[in-house]
């Protein structure tokens, strides 16, 4: 793993805590999500030509995504719409990161 990816993993670990802990109280930490989206955009560029992706990277992004989905199931129906944009945006960004890596594997 190169130096920038190591830095990103440390940042993601911190951001995951900033997101997941409030989520358990059904609170969305918008500044933390904005930091996450910036990192995910950078990851898309960094991993564009990679054939393999670090398992730890996949795990941490998947953890955040699944926690977001899980916690959204425990809010009243009228509050679910607060979670939907975050779920959708994260899904899109994960597809952009990993979809491109997977497409390169077939090349």
C-alpha cells in the first residue's frame, strides 16, 4: 500500500467513527459525510487503473454503507427520507470506485 493510501485508510477510520457513532442515535453527521465523499472522489482517481483493491478499504466503506442502511430501518417512516440521499450518494460513489476497478480486471 502506498503512502497516500495509508493516509486515506487512517482518515477513513476516523471518519467512520464520526459517522457511525451518531448514526446509532439516528443522527446524520453531514460534515463527516462531506469529508467521506471527498475521499471517495480521490479514491476513484487513485484506483482508476488498479486491478486489485485493498480489502481493508472495501471493508470500511461497506461498514459505513451498511450501517447507514441498517439505521435507516429503525427510524419512523417520515424520517427515512433524511437517510435516502446519503444511501444513494454513497452507493453511487462506491460503484464509481469499485465498478471501475472491476471493469479493469476484465481488460
